């Protein structure tokens, strides 16, 4: 338990540092936020000064950082220049689409990588192993934005099997309950709408999950090979326990420990990939919102999103660390 | 002071290098990849002599002209033309310059910074280590692409800014490797001996420890090159990279997005170039690692 607390306490300086960097990214940017906000409206110098002090921009940098931090903790990230609404409100509207996409991507990655990695390890140096190895090499080398476009050209344009963009067809729209369309459509018993949402999410989720699939395949394969070399597996074999039972009851359970914790760490690639994949597939999530915001210089939104992504990533790393310790009794908490 | 650097170790080290090189040479896939990689470098360096057309010359009569082997194509425009009628093949050749230049510069600068920071943290310990290690922890708290996008959003696009945005985060990776290696090496007897002989801390770090951690960090550098190239392409794809009309593979793929219905070649070929380059770097660097990193020797 001491280690758990220690790791928890270590989070504090990291989160503070992350916030400081995100704050400085915006504070040290050339260009005046007030001028961006005003845009082409006419304002007197007094009104400008008032706006500046309202935003706290006339305070010294350390004080502004403390304000930023205090507000951020309360979920207040200021006003979106572009939407003229609180940043937190705009972000929380877009968040479910991004979370849903990421979860489905992760599910696809796990469901592909674990069987593939296990099969590759069991059938080491066979054609299956080759396919898994070469496949994962391609997986880490493929630029996601290009892979997405290829999938679109093949499945949406050429074969016309799947939609080109968006989350759901116009005719399938359902009132939002959880914000996750796959759940909302089922809750309301609209099975055809569920299928429609599934069709929309398939290509973006595959694209987003590809690097993770590649990495997890490798990790699972290596871990499985490692476990299969252990004495207890040889002992179980000597006892006459069937190979199948050894592999799935004993070996796999241990081999999955690294897979699960790497999966948690690799959510970083999902978070970054979101911006790319949502842009390619016109997915109305946070990633696309951020990219759009960059081009209209809507800095408070970009700042809040970067902070949100980073904090999520730090927490996922923490979870990975804890999971590893919990799953692996040999590492003491 | 020079008494501590031992010329006698030079020849075994050289023969180890030769043996490792021989191991690498036996890995035919890795050697082939290295050869293709060299081809890309030659292409980038001699782009003006190799490219059949001017990469930025627009010609609206050739708008979305298909590749040579398709009806309407011509051999002078091998891979067809983009929406402005520019030759895709020539733009790919010029685009190699951006990818390889940024990949090399970012990794080189980050490696130098990483070596110095890692040596200082691992050898000097104390507050220097605390400061550098904290900074590393904090930077590791950002997903890479998000960090780069955030910085590019604030700094604005452009070649120098991409390099800066990537270096700010990239140096962490070699720094961690060097710090770890330094912690292990600093306790070895020969370092102890150098200290006893009164060598300065700077001398010990640079002349005694650095040569021992160099092979590990150079292997990491080659592996990192592939990631950095994908990151640059991703930034360019989003429009945050090198600005038009300069050809960059990432922005070329983005250009083609609007035409996937009628002109698949605009996005496909530049993407294929990225994939090939990244793939050969990955294969070659894995071969290097297997041959040169003692931990992978069975």
C-alpha cells in the first residue's frame, strides 16, 4: 500500500508541471488574445482595457498561472473565442463521441492483438508467426491518416459498404441519453440505428486502433513465449495436463499482465490519433474540434483540450502501473 | 589526465564493432532495408537532378491527370498530377528532403541534448538529477502528437517550428536511456580509477562514461527516426507543418483527400512513400539493435 500512496503523491508534481507547460504554451504565444477576441469589432481603448482586466491579462505571470490552475481545477477554462460559450461546455458536448471512438478502437485492438499474439507464440516460426510479425511491423509503420484514407477509398467509395463520414445517418438519429450512440440506440430499441452507428464507427475505430493492435500483438507474443519457457509450464506438462489447458488456464493468464498494462500506456497513441482520425473521417469529436480551433486561433479551447489529454494520459499511466502491480502478485504494492 | 584513457582498449572495441557489423551484414532483410534507405537519401540530396519536372509548377491542363499506365496518363508524369496539375512523382522526390531533413535534424539535436542531460543527471546526481528527472516525467505526461500539435498551434507552422516542437519532447527519450546507463556505469571500477587519478567530473562524463553509453543511445536514435518522420507527416497532414507550396508527403496526402472519388493517386503515392521510408528505417534499425545492443545478444 505504501507504494500506491507513493505513486499517488508523485502524480502531484507531474500534474502541476504539465499544467504549467500548458499555461506557458498560451501565455508565451506571440499575439494578443484580446485582439483575437475583438476580431473586427470596434472597441474603444477603455473597453479593451476593461476586457483585458476581466480576463486577468494585466496581472503578472505567476498570478495568472495560479488563477489558471484554480479555475482549471473547478473545470473553468474560460470562454471559447469562437463559440462565445464556456470552453468546458463546448468540450463536454464533443467528448462522448471521442470517448466512444477510443473505447471501440481499444476493444478492436485487444480483440485482434491477443488472439494473434497468442497464436504467433504457440506456432512460433510458422506462417502464422510470420504474418503476426510482419503485420505488426506494418501496423507501426503505417501513417494513420493515410491508412484511413485508403480504407475510405476501398470500403466507402469503391465497395460502397460503409459511410464516408459522420457518426450516424440523418434518419437514424436518436435523442441523447448517455451520448454514446452505440448505447443510446440500443437503449431505445432502435436496432437499425445501432447498426448504422456501428457502420459509421467501424473504419475510424480500426484506423485509430491500428498502432495499438500492432504493439499489443508484439507484447502478447513476447510475453507468451516468456511464460511458456517457465518451469511451472514444463512441470504442468510433465504432470500430463493437456497442452490446451496449460496454455489457456496457466500461461495466458500470466502473459496478459504486460499486455494489459501496455494497453493502458498506449492510450496515449489513441489520444493523439484522435485528432488525425477524426479529421480524416469527419468524426464530430474533441480531436476534430481542436484541429478546427487551431485554425481560428481559438486558443483557450486548444489549451483546455491539451491539458485534458495530458491529464488523462498521466492518469492512464498511473492506472497501468497499478494494474501491473495488482495483476502481478510478485510485485509488491 | 591522459593516463586514464587507455589505448589498449581501442583494438578490442574495434574488433567488437567489426563483429557486430558482420552480424548486421548477415541479416539480409536489414541490409536490403538499409540499401533502400540509402536510395531515399540519395533521392533527397539529388532531388533537383532526379525529379523529371519542377515540383511546384502548376498546369491546369494537367489537373488530376492519372498515372502514366492509365488512360490519359503520360510517361513524363509517371504518377500523375494533383489538383493544381503538379507532377506527383517530382513532388514525392522533393518531399523526401523534408521528411529526411526533419527526421535527421530532430533526432540528432535531441540525441545531443539527451546525452548531455542524461550524463549530467546520472553522474552528478543531487539537484541536477532531480531537476532533469522531474522535467522528463512532466514531458512524458504529454502524448507526443498532442504536445507537438499544442506547440505548433501556438508557435505557428513552419520548418523551424516543427523542429523545435519535436525536439522539445524528443530529447527525453535518449536522456532517459543515457541516465539509466550512466547510473550503471558510474560505479564501475575504471570510473573509480579515473576519479582516484583526479580526473575532472567533465572529463569523466565525456571521456570515460559517454563512450560506454553511446552504442545504446545511437541504436535508440535510429529507431526514433521512424517515429519522428511519421509525426512530421501527421503535423503536415493537419496543415501545421511545412507550408505550401513546399512539397511534404503529409500535406500531399491531405491535398488528395478532397479527390478520393475521382483521383485516388493524389493521396495514395505520397502515403506509400511515407510507409516505405518508415518501414525500411524500422527494419534496418531493428537489425542494428539486434547486432549492436549487447542485451539482444543471445
